[in-house]
C-alpha cells in the first residue's frame, strides 16, 4: 500500500489516476465486435461467447425449465435475504416518484411536465468471478416501478453454459422472463442492434468492467442511451482519529476484492490511523477467499495523509469517488460539502456493503470521476420527462408579441408568421 504524506495539489491528478487500460485499445476491439454483431447477429454472439467465455451455446435464451431448476437450487435462507433487500430497495425507489409539475406562466399560458417510462430497457448483470445477483434487484426494481414495458436481461454464462442460479432466481422474483446467456461487449452490441433472438432496446443499464463500459459508450453512437459510464469499482474513505481502523480496513478490502482493476483510497488527517489501517489490511487480507484479486488492487491503493479537513475535502471532490465513506467527528462538514460522489456512507456503522445489497439505495453508480456530472441510478433513470403546453386565445394575445419580436430578431420569419396569423384572427373577433 502506498502511503503519501501531504501531496502538493499539483500532483493530485497523477496520484489519483485510476488503474485502467487505455481506452483506445478497448475501442478497437469493441468496434470490431459491434460490426460483426450488426452483420451476423446471433451467429456472432455465439462466436464471441465461445471465444471469451469458453462455452459453445446452442441457444442464447434461458428456458423456463432452467429458471425453475435454478429457483429450486437456491437455499431458503438466501431467498429470504433477497426478499428483505428487495423490499428495502422498493421502498426507497417508490419514494422517488414525483408528481406532475403544472404552472400557468402567464394568464392563458399553461405548461406542465409529466414522466413516461422508457419502454424497452436492457439490464446488464456482470458474471465472471463474482456473479452480481444483487444488481438484478438494483436494475429491475426501479424499472418495474417506473413502468418499463419490456425488460431484457443479459448475463455471461459459466463454462457449463448456465447463468448463476442466484441471478435466475432474483430475475424471476422481479418478474423478468427474457433472459439471455451473453455477456461482455457482445451483449451490449446485441442489445444495441437486436438479433434474431435478443430484442433491441432503447436504453442499457448496469455496471461492468472496462470493456463493458466502453461498449456502452459505443452504443450511444448507434442511438441507444445508457445509464452512465459505470466501470471498475472504487472506494474512497475519509477517516480521522475517531474512526475504527479495523472497520476502515474491512471496507477497503470489500471493494478491493471486486477485481484487480478496482481502486481503494484512504484519506486521513491522522498518521496513526493510516498506520493502523495499513496493519489491519494486511492482517484481514489473509482471511479473504479472493485474496489473490484483492492483493493486486491493494497494491495500487493509496493511503493519503493531509493536514486538515479542508484540504481533504478539496482532494476528495477532485477525485469524485463512486463510493465515499465518512468516518469523522466532523461528519457534517463532509456531508454538507461533498459535491462529487456517487453514494455516501456516514459513520463507523455504515459499511459500503449495506448500499451494495440491502439498505435501499442503488449500487449502480458513476465511476472514473464521472460523479462530477452523473448521478447514481434512480427511478428517473428509467423515465423521460415530457413537457406539455396549452395556450388560450387570451394567452396567445398576452404572449404573442413577445414571440414575434424574438422570432424576427433571430431571422426566423416563419416562426413569427405562425403567431401573427393567429393574432390577426383573434383581434378581428
């Protein structure tokens, strides 16, 4: 673990750089896969699935029998845990529903805004070494509450050609019936163009590795929207001398075990805390089944000492973490002044794992500094806002001259005439 003492601001960008592969290399691969999927559809999907996932699939869609078998194989205790998490996530996302916004901007000029669900959405569920069935809850629940008509789920198969039983159980619990054994860039390409089997969607949701993230960004070039760039997981913790070093270390490791390209950072105003956390990390790392993965991520981690809270806040906002944990006696200072973060966890008893699974907030969040401009997934992510307006004769009489003057000033006389022809008739009457 790299300990850094009072870094100068000019060095922050290099210190906080994410451990990611050059985008250009991935874009070349993604573009080729997209072109082949556009041309050969299911045939290309199967070819890339065999190449990347080492399995030859006869069919891409999961059958009802496979779903039923998976549901029987999941333990009752885990089923109950998933149901508790589902309930909390539903409660939080239902609370995000908003009413129609209606206003009469001037007499006779009525404007309002209503939300409509996105009709067809693609839900990408990472597989690989850690199949994230919790992500099914995070995507399917707000999509269902929003009223999306068609939910298409894609997740990579294992070497037996199956999707993890927990993913299939959770999908069925959430009412998803269209599930496909496809992951990576080829899954995003399939959702973008549609194939003989996989329906084309209007917006793609879900986290993934760098390849999936670049593929999602490429999808936007073909008219398909995405939720956000959500790549390798990252966590930043601020901890002062009120923090529990063992807890802090466990949170750092909980994110480090996601993947070798994950990044974890500790910022502290206490050198003693940094020392104790470093010791705890090394001790707890040995207890993890995924220690070989976490060890690589931890090797790229940063333990940064700064003199005071104000410097810490400035550095944290510059980084824009996906997850931000606050363990400080001055927690209000941090909650009031953090402006760039996907999700914030406050206090010694709020582990990041709570948000990943069951507290109710969504765990699909912007990474790689995109929290400076993007929000985490929420109910509005699955809707569009449509504005309406209705103007009476009196309303047009009130606003008409304003429109005419502005249209004429812009040189758009057709716009002006569309008002003038109506005003003329109104004045006659």
